[in-house]
């Protein structure tokens, strides 16, 4: 027999945690479907439909007998995945009692939504864990002076922790929206072929109250906070789009953090960490690349790609539904969750291993100190009665004329203090200016307080989700 090469899912095999892999594995989906059928059978029996006890017991006994190859052979013959799994399960049990009154989407939509809900909850937990680790880093560095940059150019002073909190707040906003979405997430429930539940109603002899009880029992099994009441054969695919949009919001904060860390690493200011036996380049032995942060940025783009695929399904439903969405959802739903999970695993790893170069931060501060305090000098001039525009012009002229690499023997801040102290447009003398520039820690604005507020906000989530305290990333490839 000719050997068959197996082509792995690169996302799942290289970047994703075992728990997220299992959530979307085909075997797990088959088991979830069998649990769904068992719950429907038991509920139908409780409501008076004749189903022998021994049949339910037989199905339970073979629940875990999952032969994916056998199911695949059936599907090749039938060209229908759900019918293949029905026949496989019934043959194993020796009965034909499952799927009564149901259509394929009663099974697959509810089970897939269950997978989505489980995955969303795992993402929520990992995000909380990441925010706790980020909060620890913020707390450690909330007063460590940093040259903040806009347009990637030195702007004003901030703190290292405040910069981290900036990205953390975006992640927090995404977490809040994700949490609200999870708590209000509606499952399809039992709707039948076109949404009217005709076959189930007929099976229950037209008893609408019994049908409502059946739907409630299944909602309880699925753990749904609510179910849709008027969907067609499929639930609205805009729900899938919303799911991934919430993932993208969280991913955005993580990706911006990673990109900035890469910039800082390139300038020698910070590092994502570099392990004892790690290799940065096969050619250049000295290299210490920010490869995990690059992975985070790359997975953000992958996630956006899956989001684009799913957004194409939103608003594209034909009548009560069709299966043109199937191939997209089979690829994009697990792919989206694999992307965010891989990103979170990498983010957790970086938060564990990252560091900063305090000497390099101090050197950058010294080089840019007078210039990043230009607004401090401007505001003090205004407070002392100087004209804002006159002072602005004066500070601009002298700042731009100073060469940071000058051989004059004076530091840039000393040279700027000397020049501005002699300029009549500035109502400050050289001593006053020097004293201001000698105390950069006084010019952080609210940076430490803002950083501390983020810490408090992040830790509040860990109290709500205590399991996040012990969550650690799996070893990275």
C-alpha cells in the first residue's frame, strides 16, 4: 500500500496550546455531538416520546468509541458528514433512536456554538492571566523614567510602566467587551429544518408546552444563557463575525505591545528575554532577535485574515439558510481561535521573560532630556507671564540649534539652559532652568498614578477569575 503523507495544520501544531487544540479536534466534536444526542434523547423520553432505556444505555456505553477513519469512509460514500456520524453511532449502539425530529443544523450549529463559547471562555481566562503578569511589570516600573515617543521621535517624559499600561488598557477594554459578549451569547437551540420546529412539534403530538420544555432542557445542557427564538436553519453568521471582532480587539493591544517592544529591543532599551541555549541567527552568532514578539505581530495579521473571511458571511444568508458558509467556517473559526491562543501563549511567555536595560534608558534620557522637557519650560514661562508664542519660538530655535553630539564639553541640557537663560523671551534664568532639567522624575505628569490605576483594574479581574493566577504558557517552539 502506498504511504500517505499527512500534512499538519501549522497553526495548531506549532503555536497553539493543547487545551485549545482539543477544543477544536474532530474527535472532541464527535464526542460533543454524541453528548448532544444523548441529552436530546433523554429529554424526549422524559417528555413522553417512546425511547427504550436500554437504547439510551447502549448509546452511552459506546460514546467514546470514536473511529474517525470509519466515519470518513461513510462520508465518502454518503457525501454527508452528519449522516455519516449518525449511522456510525447507531451501528455501534445497535439502535436507531438518535436525531429524531432534528435537522443537521440542530446538531452542528449548537455544537459549534458550544465550541465557540468554550474557546471564548479560555481566551478570557488567558487574557486575565496575561493582564496579571503585565500588571506586575507595570507596578515594578511605574516610576522608571522613559523618553516617550510620538511619530517614533522623542516627545515628552513618561515611565516604562505607563507605556506598558497604555497597551494594557486596550487589552482591558477588549476583555470587558468579550466578557459581556460571553455572558449574553445566544445559542441556536432546537429549530428544525427551516426554524419552525415542525418535526419536533409533530413528534410531541402538537404539544407546544412540551416543545418549550424540550428546548429548555437542551439549553440547560448547552449552558446557554438564552437561545434564539426565530432563527432559520442556521443562526445568524454575524455572531461569528462578532466573536472574532472581540478577539481582534484583544489581539490589537497585544500586537501593539509587541511591536513597541521590538522597537525598544532594536535600540537596546528592553528585551523580550533570551534563554541560555537560544540562537538568534544561523549566520550571526551575536544576534538576539525579538522572535516571539515578531510571532505575536504575525499572528495578529493571521487573525485579521480569518476575521475578513467570517465578515464575508455576515449578511450573506439565503432565505432560511444554506451550507455555502460551511467551508469558510470549518477553516476560519478554529483558525481564529488558534491565532489568538498562539498569540496569548507567546504574550504570556514574553511577560515572564522580558527585561529592560536601565543604563540604556538613562543614556537615552540624558541625550534627549532638555528637548523632551521643552513643554515644561514652555508652561513655566507662561506661568511667569511670558508670551506663549514668543517662548515657543525661543525654545524651538535653541533646541534645534544644539548638536547632541557636540564636543563643547557641555551636556545638551546644560547648553540649552545657558542659551535660554540669556534669551529675553524666556522669563527664567539659567539656574532656574538647570534646576528644572536636573529633576526629570518631576516631569512624568500622572504617569505613575495612571500606571497604578491600570494595576488595580487588572488585578480586579484576577479576583473574579482566580484560576488565572496559576495559568502559565506551554513551552514555545
